[in-house]
C-alpha cells in the first residue's frame, strides 16, 4: 500500500474517532494512529480543507485545536466508523479463529461474541470441525515455548546469564550451556534465541523447543569487546533434519531473490536464479513458497512438490462456488 493510500485510510478513521472522543489530546491521537506529532498535525490541517460540495467555508469540516485538545465539527456524515471490506473482515475472522485455537477453552466472552458477529456479517455459520475453512487456519503449537519466550526476553533485556540444558539434534546429545541471551526472533516456523555461548566463545542460535531446562541467574554479562555490536551468525542454523528445497526464480524476481539471505547455493540459469531454501518446518516452507506465486518453480524434492500441490488444491476448494 502506498503512503498516500495509508494516509487516506488514516484520515477516514481519524475523523470518526475524534467525533466520538471530542477533546482528546494530540498525544493520544499520535499513540492511537502510530504517527508522529508532525504527521498528526499535518493530517488535521488536511481535514480542515475537506468537506462537501460546494466546498464553501460553510461546507468544510471544522477542526479546532484548543491547546493540546482536538475537536472536529460539521462532519456528522463521518460519525460512524468505516465498515470492513469483505476481505478485511475475512482476514480478521481467520486471525481471531487462530487466537481462539491458541487460547483454548479459556477464550474470552468478548472474542466469542466478536466471532459470532463476524460469522453473521460474512454470511455463514460456525464452520464444522474438519471443514476446509477451519483446516486452512494453521496455528503452531507454541505452548511449550511461550513461557520461555517471556523469561529469556527479560533475561536479554536485563543482561542476565542463562544456564540451560540444550539438545543438539545432529549429535543426539544433551549439553549444558551457559549463555548470554541477546534477542529472540520467530522465523522458519520456530522461536530462536540468539546468544553468546560462554563455553564455545562464539555467537550461537538456539531453537527454544530444544531447550530442556533453563535457569535465569543473577549474574549479569557484558559482551566481549569484539562483539559489542551484537552481530550474530546467520539465522537460523540448520541441522541434518532440515528440509532442503530447490527453487528456480523467474528473471522478474531473480535479482530480488539474489539479495535475500534465506536463499542459498545460488546459481544463474538463463536469466533465472536457481537456489535452495531450508527449514525444519515443512508448513512454513509451503507458505513461504506460495508467496511468490507463478514467479517460482519447485524443482525438488518430489515430496515437497506433491505436498505443495495438495495445499493449493485445498486453498482452491475454499473459493469454489456451491
């Protein structure tokens, strides 16, 4: 979406918000709409020049700044908020269904109520378990990692040393580590911690679901002088169990793909780019490949080609008319 389009959507949301919350402050509006004070004041100046035909002073929207408080008048036709488009509402519905799956039976009543209203607006009843619509919402099981994410993020922020037992898949070995957590990131279908391994004397990337036990100590750390920039090894690192997919990008996307660090083993082929993509999550690989549409061809392995074709067929069934 272009900056102009984003600004128009923001203005169309800003007007009804101020009408409903007359006297709200500039700072509040900046926080609600995630813009700087300069941007917000520019938006208000633009609204002041808008109105209905014939665009005489009596037809323009009245914007008043009283100190730091904002008032908008003569814009009753904007008193109701914008309605969702069908695609926006469908996206929100699927996101809420994903959240409901993650929360489980403790799903809040407001969320259930919102889902019911969205189902009514979209024109269908609650999908039965096992339906194509329901199966299209994939939620990774992160329950095991959720507590570790909070604890290790706090340890990274407070610069606290972590002692942990970590399973090395390639050697089928449980190891004891003392690490300096730097940051946590989610990618390739898993949570990872970037940390300095005290014993190895170098930066490492650890998959959270392979941390058997951990303890955040009271010891604080400083990175070695040569690593104060917190530069970490390429993310993520893969073991032997990772799936390796060979892709061919069309000449239209070849230049872009050549600059992306997730694509490796690159070679030119008549203007196209052949490369590999690795991940330990087949589901993530499929979603990533589908983003590139007809501009990429999966050369192998054959089981990934079949799995991807099956996923595409399931997606197409969602759009078939009864």
